[in-house]
C-alpha cells in the first residue's frame, strides 16, 4: 500500500528516509555523499514522484521504492 509522503510529519519522514539511506547495500555510485545529501536526494525523488513510500502489511515495514518498480494493483 502506498503512503502519501505529504501526509507525514516532516520529522517522521526524515527519519524514514534516513533509515532507508543508512541500510547496508544502498549504493550511491562513485561519488561519496554526506548523510544530509543522501536524505535530500531521496526527499527530492519523493517530491518529483520518482519514488514512493510503501507500507508492507505482510512485513509491517515502510520502504521507499522507485515509482516504476511499484505496482499498486
């Protein structure tokens, strides 16, 4: 189920994004970025609609996925 990121408290959204970018295996390419830059990049992807917040009822977790990789149906 998709979660509208606009309806979340700003601090909660930042915490979700921060947890996402800190996960082991998240690759940002050859260029090293600060945590703040990574959080800003993911927030921009959400704002542009390139990424979506997704709640998994099965796993009871929130994830951030590319829009084209998410099937809401």
